[in-house]
């Protein structure tokens, strides 16, 4: 069974689907962050240097969005955005 088949099977369960949906904002943000870093042609180490931190901190930041164990601060997200040549926009949407 490949990843897509496993995901399709798991999402048939209402409890799994509910948790999956709840994580969509984090997954979307992570996708945007990784795309911005890749578009800038930067490694995690290069982003870390621009942020004034160490590479493991950037690894933790990027992985924290999929683990649900830690929510990065707005300040940290702003530093990351600036390091990859972007700016952070936060919105509340109805």
C-alpha cells in the first residue's frame, strides 16, 4: 500500500478526517515556507544564518508545523519570512 492509498483509507474514519482537517492551516503554512525557501534557493543552514540562529532551530521550526508539538511565535515566523525574502501576512477570515 502506498502513501496515497493509506491516506485515503485512513480518511474514511471520521475521527481521523476531523484531526486531519484541523491540521490544514499548519500544513498550508509549512508548504508555503518550504516553497519560499526553495524559491530563494536556500538551505536550512543558510536560512538559520540569516535568522541569526543555528540550523537545528530551522529544522525544528519546519518540523514543528507537522508534529503539533510546538507553535512557533509570530516573531519567529517573521524572521523566517524575512530570511527567505518574503514578508509575513496574518489574516482572520470568516
